[in-house]
């Protein structure tokens, strides 16, 4: 038996609790590092190593701009057709 009336199982439990606290702290540290690494990987997926947008982002931006230009062109063509119809009507009415 242990000297002084101490129970060896209590000492072992105390040591185990200390080891578990250390392990919990270590796991929390690894979790923070993993979350940081995952966020960085997600950020790098959206930008190149130089911090500029990836080719996909550039293409999506270009596509949006082209869509705006096509919409404006369609509107202008519709306006020109309306003006042409009006002019044809005026010519058909003898210009009056």
C-alpha cells in the first residue's frame, strides 16, 4: 500500500485528468489550425497564388459584361426598328 494513507488510484486519476486536459488543449489547437488551413485553401481556390482572381472568376466577369452589352445592343436594335417602322409609315402617308 501507499505510504501515509494515500490511495494510489486517486493519484493515478489525478495524473489521468492532467493528461486529458493537456490532450484536450492540444486537440483544440489542432482544430483551430485545421479550420485556418481550410479557410486558406478555400480562399486560394478563389484566387491565384499572386492574389489575383482565377481564370474562372475572370471568365465569369467577362461573361456578365458581355451579357450587359448584348442586352444594350438588343435594346438599341429594337429602338432602330421602331424608328424605321415610323419612317416607313411617314413615307407611306406621303411624308405628312
